[in-house]
């Protein structure tokens, strides 16, 4: 008689482990479920984001005509704003976003409507296992030069420039990744 309760307990634990395996093996905060960011029923913005876009924050890199955060950056900052959220972003101390690059050559596939935005450098989809969700593999952050050289080749180590890092754009957990070579 004692084996039946043991079997039931084992079955429950096994089913729970299978059901929560996505959460158990997640590599970061964006890996749990598509619904954490995308919500067809509570969509706000063009990318069916569940988070409310944060257009209240001022972007120090933007022009005077549009001082607030716009577009996809506003969606990212719905969770990553400087007051709260996961890994808060302080726009005054980070790389400029919401700008049209004029001093460096940014590969066009990284621009969003001609502008440098959060997703130009970070792809938060679970299929991207790179350090801080960067679009270039930096060997867990130990080779950041491989990332910087994609846009800042003039200021980079010449040896790094000749290595031509791959830009991997993962389209989501169910899509096949596209691999683009920086030319």
C-alpha cells in the first residue's frame, strides 16, 4: 500500500518538473515566456508588448523637438526604467539610443527606421544566449571588443577589425536565427 502514494508523489513531481522546465532552464529574465513581454490581449505598442511604453523619461540623446523616449525604446523602458524594474537603465549614463548615427557606420540591419535603438544592440528573445542579450557573441562579456567593433571600427584594435564578427539576429524562440556577416 505504501508504494501507491510514493508513485503518486513521484508522478506529481515529474509532471511539475516537465511543466516548469522552461522556467527552470531559463538563462535570463526574458526567457520565461513570450507572454512576459508580448500580450495579444493587453497589447500596447506595435510589437504587442504587454508592458506600457514609458514615454515620460527624457532621453538626453534625443533632439529638442522630441525629448522623450520614443518607439521601441519606450517599450523596453516600460520595464527597464531608471526608477524601477529589472536591471534599471539610466539614459544619461548609457550608450545613446533613439538617434541617427552620424559619427560611426552602423550596419543597416541593426537600425530601426534609420535610428540606433535598444534592439540595435540587444535582442531579448530566449533564442539569444549571448551575454546581456547582445547581438554579437562576446564570450560571456570577456571579449567586448568583438561587439564594439561592429560599429566603432575606426576606434577599435585593427586586429579586431579584421576578424569581422558575426551579427546573430534571433527572431524568437520558434524562429530559426538569421546570421548576418558585417561587411
